[in-house]
C-alpha cells in the first residue's frame, strides 16, 4: 500500500521538485505534531497566517458553531449573512473612519485583484504603480504587480500599464502622476526579506497620491492583524490608505481575504456595469466567523501589546559573526546570512531539531521569522538557542 507521502507525490500538484514532505496530524498553539516523532515549533505561522496560534479554541468553536448553522448560501453580496455583517462591522470599529466598507474575498491575491479593478473603475485611469521586489500574489493580475522578473517571465504577456518604483526612495515618487490610478505597496515588504520604509517616505507618498488624485493601496496581507506591533502596519506611519488589503492572519487559519475602502469608493461596483466585482465563495460564513473570533482573541488577550518586545528579544539574542543583520518590525523578522546555501543549510539543520523556518522568495539568503503572536519568552529563547547552535555546528 502506498504511503501518504507517495500518494501526495502521485496525486497532488507539485509546486517544486523538492517539497519538504512533512506530514502532520495535529496543530496546536505554536506547535505542529508530525505523524511520527516529537512536536515541531512553527516559527513562520504557516507564512504569517496563524497569528493567534494554530487551532485557537475560540476560533475552532466559532467555526464549529457556524458550520452547524449554515455554510454557503449564495454568491457574495446578495443575502444578509450575519458572520459577514458582524466581521465587517468589527473591522470598521478598529480602522480609521474612512475605511469602513469591506469586500470579503477568498485570499490575498483575490484582494489584490479586486482592488486593482476598484482603483481603475473609481479613478477612470489605467496605470498601476508597484515596487521593485514586491510580492502581491500569483494570479495573473497580482503577478503583474510582482517586482521580480524571475517569477514573471514564464507567464508573459501580463497586464499592461504596470510600472515600478523603488521602495523607500523619495525621488521615485515623481513617477506617480495624473495618469496613475493607484500605487500598490506592501506596508512592510515581505518577500523582499522584510524591508521597512521611513515615516517621512510614507507621508510623502500619501501626499503625492493625494496631489495627483490617485489611490494609495496598502497591502497588509502579511503584516496586518498585529504582526508588526500595531493592529495594522500603517499605524506606525501616521497615514491612512485609500484601500487596505488583508488576508492570511485575519482568518485564524481559515481562507479569507478582504479589500477595504470608503463606501464612496466601493459604490462604483454597483453600476456601469452592475455587479462590477463578483465572487461565489467570497465572505464564506465559516471563514467570516473565524475572522471575527480571531480579531476578538487578539483584542481580549492583548496580543499586540507584547509583539514589539518579543521581536526585540529575538534581535538581542540572535547575535553571531555569521549573522549579517536581523531586521524587521515586531514579529516580522529576517535573519540575513552570506548566501542562500548557508541559509538553507541552517534552515534544514533547525528543521531536524524541531524548528520550522523558511527563506524569502526575493531574498533567499535570509531566514524568515514570523511565529504566532502567542509565542512566549521561553519559547523565543529556545528557538534562538537552536538557531545559534546550528550556525556554530555548520560554520565552525
């Protein structure tokens, strides 16, 4: 009889020639439990998804309760479904007043796609500007915004009218003009290896967008819901986007995304043409129930309050001649090494010791640290000990 791994390789589409082939039977908190062997610490939270930890009891209860009531009923936007309404209201309560109208979708890439359509429809313009080294998803439109040609070249032609600027580079803001519908930017660049912009830059960016009449779209698919030490990353910079993109961590492990704007902007989808953006499973009731529970957990357990300190503890402990830099904000960090080969060897060695990490698409020589926000000081210390032990073992 074939094993689960053999069946996986035979029947599931592969995304690389060398998948990790780890098989887990349970997940709880910051730990994953393999079919065989001891538990493993998930130091990347499923790539920024499990902010409140895996299978948080409050999220699980919300999923079970809603699944027993009803699941899919109708395409998005036609029926009044309580989980959608309650989650949208809860998001409006914690966001600036101009971000009060939410369109739920199924993923981060779909949030990007919807926001691109919305920006073009609202402004009547066609140019989209994104950043070099950006990542916004893998669907055709989102891929068009990716700032790394290596991942795009096999799929051209992509969308026309997309141009790129350098992140955190003030002179490039002059490239934003009255022809620009929107600027799409990650508040913290994720796959570029956790790159931060200056507050001065962000305020100049917001001013430039306002000056030329284009929309500022901030992608917080990775950095939202507490990961940076604020509930939303843009709060660090005293700006407010015209459209906010969320996904990953907002669902507590369930698939959901959202793009959020003012009602004035969002209303353009209602006419010329009617049903300007439609989706069958968007705002799935079970996912919305999980999202609401996730937000409540973050608030009730005050998870955001300790995120900055936890990130600083990682930076304090991860000191070694082989570590060129530990950069990031809150619990969204990158450990930079000399090369991909060194980084990958350390990641693999840590994996053998029960510590799961990863590298970045556009910065393969850096190790990703993005644990669930519930990680404790003791767990941070253990994780750093494992990383440093393997650096010494491999590079001594």
